[in-house]
């Protein structure tokens, strides 16, 4: 199983040949192992120190560079989500990562959270399901395509679940109950769309009712697919050593689970439209991978002996961060325009990123009246200005009193040809 898949972006979508234009986003699912300052079982600031975890997570993010980070076991106060944004994600040259709403209606010290690259995605809406154990969270996102202002909106809903841990029929029944609530909610929403369901499912094998209810749900419109299609009894089974995600520790440090890598607890599942790519979003099964799993650490710690999948610094970070491995997968986004537009016969150059002034240089082939429009990512019109630009080009400058973030600049001529630029402050 390959870790990464190279997707070639065909920049010819606007030519008469009609090639598809594709971009990708990378999802990373990760159980953070009690990312909280509270003491939970034996996990405290000695055995599970947040500063150590921040450094480890930053190393992992530097290596994977996800666009969507979905996590379990983050502290149920929003300050912990802000801490990851500020101390981990928006560091080392990265910026623009945000997090979604946090809920904890089921109670407890830990919750789920979604982080996202706001240069590529924006949050449309959010829902939650309070279950017997923990909330299940759904985040409906839309991709910032060049055709967004023409109404070409590509939605994907990322659903996060942390199912009940433990062996035995009682815990299996609680996992099943949580999944039943989820599937009932999706049917009530009634949207046959792009869904990615991820989380720490604590499943010991595919025979569990919770897994069967997801994968073989009677209503085919809502059932989920395992992108790597590996059903089996995964627990402590050498035959599935290449897909195990827990534990990164063979030793017992009073916090992390011990015993080494021998369980498949962490998953990314997808709905039918994502599996088959019928609604402009398609999973790339070859990219699905438990980061750090080289197939050589069955019942062993992830960083000893030497890891063949990731550099040693990343293997050590995986060990220090959590007792779970992150699972990643790429999604291909079809951003081809709905119809082939007329090519604009002018060029636009923007000094980007911007500060307090928006500076634009428009280079038309003929003297033109140009309409300059600025939009927020939510589609709100912030500025509209019309300027006469000569064939020699026009340098324009506008005040930009808006908050830091991402914006969409649209410039149109009098023949309704337009150029769209994504800008950042």
C-alpha cells in the first residue's frame, strides 16, 4: 500500500479539448490521546505533557501537511483547539488554518474537532449527535474553486466519531448504538452527498455490528465504503499488520496503551458519491495509509526497531504524540467549470499577500471598462468599483480595511469575461 499518490493537475480545463482539472485535499484522522491539561486515568502533565505533544504534532504536520485534520480526544474546552491552531498548524510558514465549532453535549473531558486549511475550504454548517458516550460531529465544508462565484459549489461533509472503547458485548452494543444514531440522522437529513466518516471506532473486527451497520447499511444511498476494502478480524492478527493503527507503544508509561501495534481502531470511510466520484469529489484509495506503519512493527513500538516508513524524527514524534497512528487519505476535487467559458483577453496581476492596500495591475488588449469586485469566502460582496483601463494597462490601488484571511477578487470586462483571483491578507 503506497503512502502518497501523485496527482497531476491538468491546467487545460479552459481549452476546447475539455480536459478535467483536478486538485486534491488531504485528510488526516488522529486520536490525540487526551490532549488536555486535566488528569485522565494515568495521563497527566508528566506522562502526557502538552508542550511535548505540541512539538511532536508539529513534526507530524510538517511531514504530512493535511488540509483537513480531524481529531479525537482533544480537551472539551475550545482553548485546546485554539492552542493547536496557534502552536502547531499556523507555524513553520503555514497560515490560514482554522477550526470548527466544538460541542460536548454528551459530557466528559474530551471531544472531537475539525481543523481546515481556509485557503482551500470554508465551513458551511455543522451538526452534532449526542450519544450515550460522546458527541458525533458533522462539518459541512465547501471547496474554494475558481468557479465558486458562478454557483459551482462542491460540498463535502466530514463526520467525526469516537466510539465506545473496550471489549465485551456491552461495549460492542454501545458502539452499535452510536452508529445507529448516526445513520438515522443522515437519513433524516436526506442529503445523498459527499460524506467522509472518520474516527477512533475501537472496533476489534469487521464482524462487529457497528461496522456491519456502516458498511452494509440496508439503504444503499447512505451506506459507507472502506476505501481499502479490508474486512477481517484485525485484533492481534499478523495478517493485518500493514493496516494496524494502535498502539505505538509496546511499553507501559501509565498513560499510553501498551502492547505495540496490533489493532485497527482508526478509520476513514466514505459515502458512495465519494467512493465512485459521482459528485466532483472522489477518494484515492492508493493514498490511504496509517502514517508510520511499515508492516514491521507488529506488537512493537513504532520507533523501535528503526521505522522504514517515515524518518526517525517522525517515528519518535508518533511515539511521543499518541498511542494511535494518524490515518491519511487524499481526495481528488474536480474543479472543471460547468461550461467552457470564453477566455478573457486580459491579464490581472495582484501583489499578494496584501496588507492594508489592494494593488492590482490590469493588462487588457484594448481599452476596457473593468468591473472590480471583492468577495468574502462566504460570497458576501465587500467592494464593487468600475474603472476605465487603457490598452497600456492600469495600476489600481484600493484601501483594504478587512481582517486577516482569504478573499476572492473578481475582475470582469464589458463582454462578461472575468478573471478570478484568491487573495490573502
